[in-house]
C-alpha cells in the first residue's frame, strides 16, 4: 500500500509573518509622516494650486491607507491559516491514533 501522507512545510510562517507585520508598520509610518508634511506645507499655502494638491493628496492617501489595510488583513489571514493548519494537524494526529 502506498504512503498517502502529505507534508506542508510551515517553517517559513514566522518569517513571513514578521515581514508582513514590518511592512504594515512601515506603511503606517509613511501615512503618518505624509500627513505631518502635508500639514506643514498647507499652513501658508493659498490658491488654486493648494486646492488641486489637496484633492490629489486625498486620493493618494486613500490608496496608501488601502494598501496598509490590505497588508494588515494579509497578516491576520496568515495567522489564521497557520492556526488552522496546526489545529488540522492535531486533529489528524488524534484521529490516526484511535
């Protein structure tokens, strides 16, 4: 009878999680820094150029925030996947010992 066991290598989960978490934190920092720079820039700027800048900035900021949020979602999804794999492994081990 052929061996029907399967192996999923989860050894890279910790590194992947740390990389995604670092990326999400860096994206948060970028958004925070940009907001601070924008506030300083707009303190004394008046006119049509300012208005166009603000409209363009809002669109860019939304995209950056969406990217940050998606990165955090990926992080959380990867944690859930890791937990499910561990639980499935435990369940299969228990079932095979009955």
